[in-house]
C-alpha cells in the first residue's frame, strides 16, 4: 500500500520535471485555456509511459520546489472530462494529500495517470490545440509529435522504485491516526474505523441530530494509510454511514432564494474495501436542483450583473447591494441550474475580482463552481 505523501516527496526529490512526472503551482480546468493545458499534459504523460503510472503534482512552486498547497479539489468526475476530450484516454485519478505544515484547507493535489497501452490523442479542438493532436514528453515539456509516433517503455523500473520507497508501515499509520484525532481536530468530534484489517478511515466534524440521523459540518475525512483526504468542507453538511466493507459519504448543499433555504442531496460517494488490499470509489450524483419562475430569476440575474459592474468600476455599493453580494454566488448558481447559460462563465471570469473584494464571498463562489463542475461532467 502506497503512502501518497511519501510518494509526493519521492517525486519532488527528482527536482526536475521529466517524462513521467510534472509539477504545477495550480491548475484551472474551469477555463478553456487551463483545461486545454491540463489535457495536453495528461495526453503527453500517458503516451510517454505506456506501462507504468505517471504523475502531476499540484501545489508546488517550480523554482524552489516549495510545497505551498492548493484548495481541496473533489472533482470525482475528472475521468469523465478526460474521456470527453481524449481518444484512448488513460485512467486518471485526482487525490488530495495533506501535509503537516499546510493550513487545514490546503493540500497537495496528486494526479495519477495510467495509460491503456494505446496512443492517446485529442478527440476535438480545444483552445489552440487541434483535434487529432498527439503529445509526448520531451524532458520537462509536453510537445506535439507528428512523425515516429510509437509508445516506448523507458520509465517502468524508475517509477517502480519510487513507488516502493513510498510504501506504508504501521508507524506511519498510527502517527497519522493520532495526529488527525488529537492534534488537528481536537476541538471536533472524531471517529475512526478499520476496514479489512488494513485500511483506517478517520473523520471529524461538528455534529447535529435530526430525525434520528446524524449530520456533520466542518467535515474532514481521510484514508490514513495512503494519506489521502477523501472529503473536506467548511460549509456543506454531510451524512456518514459505514458497514464492515464500505464507507459512504452523502453530501448536502443549502440552496434557495431569500429566507427560503433547503438542503438538497448533491452526491453520494461509496468506498468499497476488498480483502486483497485494494479499494474502489464510486460516486453518484443525486442532485435535483430547485426550479424557479424565470421572471424572478431575471431580476436577480440583472441585479447581480449590476453589482459586479459597480465593483469593477470601483463604485460604492448600497446596503442593499452588499446584502445581495453575500448571496451573489448562490443566486448565480441557481440561475445557471435554471437555464441561464452565461451564469457559470460570469462566475469563472470574475472570481479573482470577487476574491480581491470580499474573501468570504469568494469562498462561497468556489463552492458554487464545484457544484456546477460536478453537474457538468456527470
């Protein structure tokens, strides 16, 4: 069993990016350029490593190799994105790896790419890359290739050694459990469960009981053996259940207009543990968003656009504007889920303006974009 934190350290020890690993300060697959560059690197790494895993480490400053971290990213549909844009797509996973020195809401992203043994290429045009393009790694660069397109196995032994160095042990697991329950979350109700005598899942959060069911907020859930953060949210509510063989997370999001708020189930994630030391994760979108009268939403949509225009022009906001600003991400979200095609792109395009203006509104905006991303790629 691989300890992913050790794996990240082993990859960074190589310092320079190469044909089986890349590192990024951050990725942005919400925007067309960021999505295109990410797909290019996935394609190149898959083609350069037909018989072994390849990796992208996210949240690392390139020059000094400093681990700065990124926001928790729970896009369980990232495989759907790759399948939509690549022919012969590799298997891909995105995992959130906590590091002790990072703030609670920051992690290192680890993308693991496994080729299917065939030449991977872009299926259709995206940004400045043409459909049919094939990319390979040339040192630390992902470059297009037109001639002599052959898959060559040159990294299997090196990657196998790196993964072996990252093997877990009992000491690391015990230290991880103690750190999670008694250091990082000593102010929250913490729990743990062992599955198949090998896997340890820890979770913590603020609990509340409703109709004989327990819900968690401020939730943090980790698979300790692999040092993988399975879920993190400072906002949404979560219901947790487990059997002897599985662990399930059902996430709820609060939505509504004005004071008429309601919790809606967003997604169910189930982790199934096997006797052979493996596990699989399955996610199911449960979301059935509320529908509203279009005339009401047009008024809200136009009000939001006016507020953003004032912020861009550095005009003062009225008391009513400031109240609407607090709800702006959520109301744009409702508009997007009710057929307003531009609402999502408006959130994407103005995220940095909002971040500079009001950090709390920005945190809400990120949650809304996460929901829209899940809905889009399901």
